[in-house]
C-alpha cells in the first residue's frame, strides 16, 4: 500500500477551495446540531484524517438499507466511498467475490485494528448457525470476530437495531439485534425500515468527524434524528388539533390532506425525522403521500397492532404476540415525548442542506 | 485436477449466494447453487390481517423494493374479488415500470459492469479519445473531454490514495477484460452518473408512495389521494411551511415531477444505457454462445390496461416457451394443481409426505430442517440438501424467468418494437437470433426491455392526466375494505412480472386472517437447486461447461451468474405453517 493521504490533501488535490471545504464543515456542524464555531474544529480534524476503514456486514436483511444509502444526496454515496471513507467490505457494492472478498475483510480488520468502523445491517439468527452463513461462517461468529477490534458498531436498519422483521412473531429463526450480542462496544442504533438515506450518511459523517458517538437516547439512537415524534412535526398536525380526520382512503378528508390518525397512523408514537428531512431529497414522506406512518423505526413495530388500527383502538393481538412488547413501546414513546421539545431547534437546523455538487465546485 | 471451486460470497447481488463448481480440468462439470440465508417470512405472515400483508411481504426484498408489495395486494384483491379504480391501476403501472428502469440500470452499472469493465485500465485512457468514442455512440450531453478528464482525475486520486475500498482485490488486469482503456473510462464515468441519476428518478415512487426504498401500498387501490386543491388549508405558518405544497404529494407539482422523472429516465436509457450495452457487448461476442442454461422460459405477464383478471389487456404477455420453440406459446394456470409445484429434494426443508413430492403453493408446506455441515465449513454436501432455496417447476420442468424470457415472449408474439430493437441489436453486433440464448443475450435483453418499458410509461401517465382532467379522481375502492364484508374463507394469487422475472404470492384467508401464505419468486426459479429427478435450475445449467482461465479468479462464473441479476433474499424466505414444530429456537 502507498502512503495514505489525508482527507485535507485529497480535497485540495481535487481542487476543493478552502471556502468550499469550510462550507462542508459548516454543513456538517449544522447537520449535527452543533454551534457554528465547531466548523473550525471539524475542519482541523478532517484535514488530518486519512479515509477511515468501514467494514459493512449484511446478515438477515433485504438490502433495503444499502439501497437507501445509495439514495443519499448529502453526502452522496460516490462522494462517501471515493473521498470520505474506505469501504473495504460490502457485499452489494464491492467488486471482489469469494476469497478475494473475504481477504479484503481480513486485511482491513488487521490493518485498521481498533480503528475501523463496523456497520451491520440485518438481524442475527440464533436458532441454528446454518440459518445464515457467509463463506461457510455463521453470522454470529462473523459479527463477534469483526466487532472485536472495531472502534464502534453502527446497527443500520430496524433488523440490526432491534431484530426487525425476522424477529416478528413467532420469530422462526431466533433472530436477535446486534446489541444483544455485542456488549463490550458502543452500538449506535439507526433504525428504520429502511432508515432515511441522509440519516445513515449523517451518522457516518458524525463518527468520521469526531471519531466518537453522537448523543444517543435510551434505545441507542442518535437524538438529533430520533428526538421528536413524527406527529409533532407533521404538516397535517393542525388538522389533528382541529379534529379533522380522513375517515377512509380517498374520501374528502384524504384529498384535502386531513389527519390520518383514524386510518391507523403511528406518527404519534414514532420517533424519526421523516416529517422534517422527508425522503429522497425532501420529496415527500408516507403521510404526505396519503398513507399513515407504520412506525417502522420503533422496536417490534411489526407486532404492535394492525397498520390500519387507530392508536386509540384496542390492539388486535395475534395469538403469538407478547402483550408486554406493546406496553413497552407505548411507554417508551411517552417517555421520549418529554425530551422532544428541547430538540426542536436542532432538528430545524438539520434540514438546511447544501448539495455536494455545490461543495465540489468549491463554491 | 478435479477440484471443487467455491465462490462465497457472490458479491454485487442482493442477498447471500454461494456457488460450488465441480471442475473437470479447467471446465465446470457440475455447478451447485446455494442460498445461505433464511428468515421465515411466510410463517411470520400467518394470522396477520391480509391488508397488512403487503408491508411484511415487501421486506422480502429492498432492491426490487416494490414487487412483493404489489404481488401481495394483488393476492388479497384476487382472494376478495376486489377491483381497483383505473387511476390506481395506472399509478401501479407507473410505479412498476419505474422499478424496472431503476433496477435494470443499477444492475448494469453497479452490479454487473465490473465483470466487463476494468476500472484500473481506465487510468490509461485519453479523455479526448474517450469523448470521441462516447460522442460517436449518442448525443449524451456530458460526453466532453473535460468531463472525462475530471472523472479520470478523480479515479486516479482514489487509486493513488492506496485505499481501494470496494474496488480492492478484484480481478483487474485479468485477460478476460477486453475493453480498451477509453471504453473503460467511459463506463466508470457512467457508473458514477448512474448513481446520481438513480437517486433522482426514485422520486416517482416517493410522490406516489411516500418513500423509496419500500414505498407504501394499499389493498383496494393506492394510498395517494389526488389533490386538486392548490391550497393546503392546514399548513398555516407552522414549521413545515415550504410553499407550493398541496394537500397530498400527488398534486400538480407532484404530477409535473413525475413527468420530469419519466423524461429523465428515457433520456438516460436512450443516451447512455442502450448505447453502452451495445458498445461493451461488441467486445464480448464470445459470450453470445455460452451460458444459455435451460432453453425453457416462463412469464406470468403484467401491466394491465383493464383488470388483472383480463390477461388479454396485459402489455407484457404471459406464457411458456419450451426448448427454444418460439412457435408455440403454452398457457400457464397459476391456480391449477399440477402446473406450478415446489420441490425440496435438495433444500433444507422437510415435507410431511416425503422430500420427493412436489406441492402446489396453496397446499405449500415447508419446514426448516437444516442438515448441512456445521459452520464453519469448507464445502456443502451436494448429494443431500444444499440450499435454503426450493426448486419450483412448471409441469415438472425447470424454467428461466426474467428479461430474456419476456423479450422472447414479446418477440414470439410479434410485438413490433421488440422485433425492431432485437433486430437492431443483432445487426449492430452481427449476431444471429440464437445469440439471445446466452450470458450476453440475457444482459442485452434486460437493456432492450428497459427501453420498451420506459417508452410505455408516457402512455400511462397521459392516461392518468386525461382521467383527472375528465374529473375522475378515484384512487381507492372502499367496497371491501371492512373485513365484515369478506367471505369466511377464500384464496387468491397475486402475480406480476418483477424486474427479475415472474413473481407470484398465494394467499389463503380464513376468518379475516391469513391462514397460509406462499411466494414463489423469480430468483427461486432461476437459482434453485436440483429437484428430485436431479434436474438443475437455470443457474446451475448455465454454468455447466464454462472454461475458467484461472480457477483462483473465476470471473467467468460471476459473468453468467450476474447476467441473471440474482436476488437471493427474495428466493429464500419460505417456511411452512407447521415449521415451528421442527425448529428448536434457542433464544438468548
């Protein structure tokens, strides 16, 4: 391997001006809800860093989280993998297969021991090691092996963060979350099915900037993205307050954009940034497109009652669903609500964007 | 030396796939395809509300992120005899078509291209000559020397950094790479541009379905009500005031954005994807005579202009082609016993009637029964079970599904545009029609099909606008929404043509709940293991006879496997109603 360039050197060589670079740092600071003065600190640290190694493991997953990451506009995936990180192992994207792929993982783990970032999507089946293998190795063995010398672990998506759909009742494969297995390391949970693209890349950017974890809530989620309920920031909230509800899909209320609470919207108990950052470069989000929130970033949301059951209705329990999970989710939701208010200002900042195209031009 | 070559993980696919190849000298004597991950989604679907099922089923796959949602709502609608309004049909057509275009382009550039394009060789390219090459292929506005110089500089900087990331340890410099440096640089530039393009064009899904991946669906229609009211009265002066928002995302701004996406899709397919495919194919004509596989092709058909119960209105026709015989199209009946069956002779499942028998999906039965080697292992026991995929068969025969099957079906049915496009491509490459039955043919068929579908999108959009203009705003039929209106017991099948091939979900409803749910997905047809007769599926058959230049760098295996565009999370998810009895689940 040649001498490794620092990020600052890379950017200068690519003709990114000092002003453009500082703008990037200011955006990062704003995205992370940090005071503008922090931009200087970010710039100083970024300039010294070589591209940190990222190892991405995929277990019981559907690749939706990776697909979501490819949709990130700020930063872009190509910007991320060419200039920001060294993505040394990632099944969907990497060129090498088979032995070459496994060697790449092992090389990265050895060369960057103690420094690499481990990203995991998908749950881990504990029912039988044969339920999911890569190169003949069980998922649990690969996870623990890779976590051993990782600087930190990011569990991307509801499956890695909370067990997700494989863990939905009756959990046929004994699926568990990353945090059930990795106990000696910080685990950042980035739930969502999938998570919002910019949330995935935003959390990566935070780690790369500070080499440490963002502030997390009691579920291990970064507060900056998961601090407020969707309901509190929903553009349809004024209708809820006025008691105007769509009674069925495509009725007068639905066409006028009234509140979807009666059609089962889980926005009031779901803590995510959908209503503020929205999806796919701020284009829309589920409620804006007429469907209630299904609560996909909350633990065990698959088993919290039907997607079209209003929250005020008694939950229709499946024979196989534990009632405790439902109660737990609701209480967690209420506890979170208190915290929300103080987070509003920071969440507002988080959706002022600068595109990387602008940054790359240096102004 | 008769060694066994193992490629695991097969990367640049969706999911977890392992290929084992038994060698005879340097050629593949027998290939074995193994899905190595299972989740058991079908048992998770049991006892659920049929209206909720789409969201569960959709998580079968996040790459073809819409197809299982569509198949699932269609299964419920078929079971409940529940028609959807014309606008909902058109919006679904547009969403499915957008998935094709997005998926096929990403497959070509981000999953398949690196089998043909040597990234390192691009560093030797002359940007000016690259621009001349690109300008000779199409009028794509980015084909300037300056642009290619920038891409080359960016790539050089990346390589010089010494950290190769996702490009590390690949087979760069392998003699199987035939493109000149300029073609490689052009392809690398388009790899990056396709990444930027794809995140813009998914906005069509976001407008209709609120997000992508995993947009929202609805049994009985689509969730997005059409908002013709320019004012959103509730918006007020709150924090979410953005200006220009209507009541829903499907307002005049959203519709214009959809039109913009259709144009953006068509331009990229026309100016980049189609010319690139043909240009690259010209250097790999030796791949037009290998990698065929079965010669049997299956389509269910899709894109209705009337209801799903009227196949004559489908834009893509259904049917079966046997042994390359384009003169005879056999009809397919998804409901009929004995037509479509799944076998588990070499799969890690158990059937109560024994592992030799096939079962129709309505009676589908499977139980997780892993008896493979204990991990960590080096080699599978291919005489026993060796995959989490089952082996679907049509009247006992293995079938290939996907773009090649569809293009052949359109061709056989005399579809004008298809005949023109196939003729144009073959003429340009100076190849006979039989060249379609190959690794190269499969990849080219995917490109040609994208062109056919992207062209059809405008018609569906125009029809939607015409309906709205005529005052028809309906997007949802509420007649059968309430479970009290449902029969005590019913069953239905929801089918579609997913980008990777024919897909069907079978749903049985009892007392307002799902009592059985089975899905047979495209990659199961293509990637499944041998059946009880020892007959291979499409992947295994296609790999047979491949000569490997260097067994340590089996790029030949990747080329043929990637030509199918594997989606393995899709293929492996089945599990039986009674599976839990046989599974000992240890919870931590």
